C-alpha cells in the first residue's frame, strides 16, 4: 500500500469517526499519523527531479504577493491591469504555464506580484504540477487568493484545504507552544493555562507516533491537537491571505454585497478595472508594512525613497537598513510623525516607529 492509499484510508476513518470526548485520543493519533504521511510524501517529491521549466523567480522589491487560484479566474488579467507586465490571458484554462512576475507600485513601495499557473483539486499531492505552485506560495509575504464570484464559496473551501494539506496555514498565528527534544528524562508536559482540548496522555501518544520518547513540552495557550502536531512536524508556514472575488460584474448586487462583507475579502472585476485601487490598498494593509522617511539636518525629507520595514520595527531596524555600522555610530534620533509625542522628539534605538514617520539620525 502506497503513501497516498494510507493517507486516503486515514482521511476516511477520520470522516466516519464521531467527534466526542471518548474518541479524542483516537482522532489525535490519526491526525498525527496523517501529518507524518503527508510529510513523507513531500520529502519524496523533493528527491525526484521533475522535467520542465522551473517556477521559482528571484525575489525582488519590498514584499512578495503570490496569486493562487483555480484556472480561468482572472489572475493573468489582473496582473496585466495592476502592473506593467503583460501576461497571456485567454478564455481557456491553463493559459499560464509558468511563474510570471510583475511589479506593483504603491506610494513609492515596490511589491512583487507573482502570477502562477492555476491549481486544481489534489494539487498538494502533485496533480497538475501543484507542488511547484504551492512551493512558490510558501515563499510569499501575502497570498492573494483569486476566486470566481460566480462559483460562490466552493473554490475558497477547496483552495484552503489544498494549502492546509501542503503545510500552509493562512491567517493563523503560530501556536504558542514550546517544544524541544531531549537526550533523556522522558516527556515533560506542562501548561501555563487550563487546557480543554488536549491532555498528557494524548501528547505522549502523538510523540510516540513520531518516535520521540524524550522531550519538553509547554503549552502557553489552550491549543488543539492540530496545533501541537504542526509544532512537532516543524515545516509549517503561517502566511496572511487576502481573498479576491473576481468577475463580480457577473453576479447579482445582493451576492456581490454578501461577498464584500466577508472578512479579509475584496470584490473586483479585472476586466472592467473595477475596485482595483481598493484591492491595491488592501494588499498594502495586509502586508503590515510601514514606510519611514529619512532626512538630513537642514534639509527636506526624502519622500521619494522610503525605507520599508515590518510593522512594529524600531529605530534600530532603520539603522540596519541604512548601514550595518550605523548602530555603533548612533547617538540619538529625531522623529516626526504619529509615533512621536511632539515634533522632533529625541528617541533611542528601542523607539517603535509607525507608517510615514520621518527620522533624522544623529551620529557620535
């Protein structure tokens, strides 16, 4: 029996098992076994060299956004309308056969927008070169899930399932679980909060499935079995996802309004260029980036060349962005903007900056 057959058997057993207090332990072991087989399947695919043109392109710009979706949902058309890149668009499926990059500009920030081939159901298992597409998606700072508004919520559920199977967790934070293997001493299990979804017996059963007999486990949140399995496997990536329902001009106003009210969702029409500016704004918002402008003493700030940083970055991060030796030469900094209590506030390296702040660094 191959790995795919074993995965299918476990999925069927999970589907037909009732979920209650008596079956929690059994379901936990099944989920751990399922995750292990899926990891083995991914490891096997890495050892096999597939013929054909590679998908990966060099990362450029300040952030990377990957458009993921089924064939013929308008990814290539959207890329052509939002960037200066021309991607072949036609009324038949699989128009795009490789990864096509484009540059999306937003207020001086350069965002790399990737158009990848459409994926189909079963892509996480390699159907339709889906593994190459998902491998590119794992490198993204943001996934733009392109959906056909005329298909309702069906495509969204199928794509989320494929990404989940491939180890991509969308719009989820990493579990607050400390896990470390040891050379001896058995399994040490503790928690700082009351646990309602797991217990010590379940944790030891999952670790035994992975042949781990000595480890230290600490739960800092009331996490589930799936979260703990993700921590043990260790190859999960947590990426923000923005949902874009394209072709909204082909559905009723009521359906368009319903889709637009869903969380993290934008309705648009790439063919009619409808709502693309709002989509661009939402891409910037979900990337959680900030722009910081630098200035020299007695001069105006350089508003045309911002330093792009992650939200929550400090003055120290700005110094590293300018030059690696700037921290050693740092004396103080003057900040203008929403993070400052007043104009030209003197701050240190630990000061947290906000979007569109202006900073002047004073060296020793």
